[in-house]
């Protein structure tokens, strides 16, 4: 089975790798969207690490973008839970064109600042404990 030919623009690609039990193999899930109909197809490719040689179209007909993402996520979960578990190397989303950079990860929100308390505001017992530490 040869690698599939994508129809449309790549909008998401998930790369996975399995190194368990002496394996060294890759698996790729790709979602391609047809620009004229906005329907998507899900493709899978696999082979030895660094060389995807085989693959197929996972969806038998074009599906909505939401369903394509759900199918890709399910394939990913299935690969992670099988005996030779795969790990996700990357999960890139593209804006309808595979040459664009992946969307950045969201910035973590800063931790809330705690108000500072003067040592004089502490109870005598707390001050005594702190005095023994310093």
C-alpha cells in the first residue's frame, strides 16, 4: 500500500512514534480540507521511523471539519492505548495551507500575587517559629 495523495489543503497533522518493545516506527494522521466544498478527508500514513512508506484515506467520503477532527483524535487515542503504544510527537494545526506555521500554545496565566505581611502582624507563636528558622 503506497502513501496516499492528499486532496485539498492540509489543515492538521499529528505525528506519532512508537519505540516500545524494540519498535521504532512512525504514524501520521493528516486532515485535508477541500477549499471549494469545505469538506475534509482524514489520511493515515505509517512506516519505519523517518520513512512513512504506507498509508490510506481513513474516511471513505468527505466529512465535515468537526467530524474529521473527532476522527483524527479517536485514531490518536486508539494508537496511544494499544499494546505498542504510540506517543504524540507533534500536533500542528494549519490555516488551510501546510506552509503556515502551527498555532502557538496558549500563554499560561500568571499566578495570583499574595499580599505581603509584616512580621509584626504575625502572632507571637508564628514569630517564635520563624525566629528559630533564621
